[in-house]
């Protein structure tokens, strides 16, 4: 049986699409109730771990903190939070 190996460019493109999916899922597909929050935003990180490996899933997990709109709003209010 032959193993399918992705090129580095395909891995980077797929990782960027999964990061975009994370941002969309985090902003749009979240159900907040009084005692429970249902959120599907970690699904792209899990998919990256299964499809691309642990290095790319860690990279997506780190880059999700640098979403411009989220980070600018939090850093302006609590600058010591991400230091």
C-alpha cells in the first residue's frame, strides 16, 4: 500500500484554510446559553492534527491568538494579559 504524501505548499494552504475556518467558527457558530456554551471552533485544529500532523496543529493553535480584531480589542483593555 502506497502512502500519500502532501507537498509543503499544499500543507501550508490547508493550514491557512483551517485557520480561517477556526476564525469563522469562533465568531459565527457559537451558541451561548446561561450555563453552557457550545462552540465548534476547535474542530479545525483537531482536523489539522489528524490531516497535517502535530506541528501544523500547534501552529494553527498559536496563530489563532493573533486574530487582528480579537487581539487588538483585548490588548487595548488588558495589555498585561498576553505578555
